């Protein structure tokens, strides 16, 4: 089962939900936890890890052989991202714009373009407590190839897992779509504020466009709160659970603790949430 935890904005509690779902699932199942918030990964702050390995991730950057090139301009014409520009006596390459599509290499009639490499980040593999297997991508500072690194991080598989949990990047743009496009189920995290509701509406539109099954967890919920709940009721969206606004949770989280382990009642809450999500996946027709 592949479960993504996503939200329309940062700070809603994605990592809280993802880490605790993985923790309670690991008591009875083989779990792999992915941190795909590659611009700011922080899942590993909540666990002690062993067997850590790092591997660099590179992307293709075109290298033009100026001695062969006749400056015909075909490479510039096929590049949709304007990463390569042909001048009268030179060809300029802008690595930060390149999406490594290989179009310029394939279309160059003189084969004057060669394949260069540029490191864009690293992928970490480790084992957490409770035998949780962990995979994380970390984008190199100054790089913009977020989607490419997420794609490569998702390809890593340490071993067969009963459940794979993916902590998605925030927002609704390409990195989120790359994360959720092949998920069995998406857990959306919403916070009961006007900003939280606005961004939740945006990510709901994305998931409906992608035809992905999803439900909502309300984080920092107050008993009298009905902002997110009313929206879900009006739009036929199931509320999977509610995480209360509780100082004990905030304090434990700020100290890097797994709240299912350190806050009374939270293990029961997240176990119930996990069981609900698993049952929803089993209801989805193959």
C-alpha cells in the first residue's frame, strides 16, 4: 500500500501525521517511510537511525562541442525551457533551466552535443527504530530540480514493504503531483484557519483532477471548530480523523518526539487513523 500525506500549505502537520502513521504501522507490518519534502526534509529528526548511506543524484546537462557545432539553432528550437541558446558564433547552456529531456542531444544533426553531469542532491537510506526503513531526498542548495530528485527518490526500494508512507512536499505544484500520481491513497492534512481552508481547497482540486482517492485529517482541531469539517461535508469529503490542539502534542513535537509514543492517547488515535486509511484502500476497485 502506498500512502501519501499531503497538504496545500506548509506547517499543517504533514510530518506529524506521516511519522506517527509509520510508527504505529511498524508494530505489526513492514514499513518504508519516504521523506519527499526534498527542499526541507525533517522526518529523521524524530527517530534514531542506523545503517545510513548517502548516494549523489545527478542530472544530465548538455555540453556543446564548439569545434563541431555549426550553430544551426535546432537545439534551441527544440528546448521548451530555453536552457540552450544559439548565437552567431557560440552556443550558451543554462544548467539551472535544463530539465534533462535529452531533446537537444537527440536532434543535433552533427552530434555536437554530449552528455554532461551535474549533482542536484543526495538520497539517504537508513533504518529507524522499530525497523522502519527510511529513504529521503535532499536537494542541493541553489538547485531547482525538485521534481527530478523526488522521482529518483521514489525509485529507491530497500526491501518489500507492506506499507509505504510518503511525506509529500507542501503546495499543489509539480513536486506534489510527482509524489501523489501513483499513490493508492492520499491523506490530506488541513488546519482550521481561513488560509488553511483556502489551500486545502486547492489541493482537493488537484487530487480530483488526478482521480486520486483521498480523505482529510483536521490538525490543531478545537471542539467548537467547524470550518474544515463544514467544507468537507458540503463537498462530500470524508474526515478521517481529528488531531486536537493540545500543548502536550506541540511540546513533544518540538522536542523531536514521536507523539504516539510520548503523549497519552495518541497511539490509539493514530492506530485508528491507519486502520481507516487501510480500509479505504481495500475499498478502491483495482
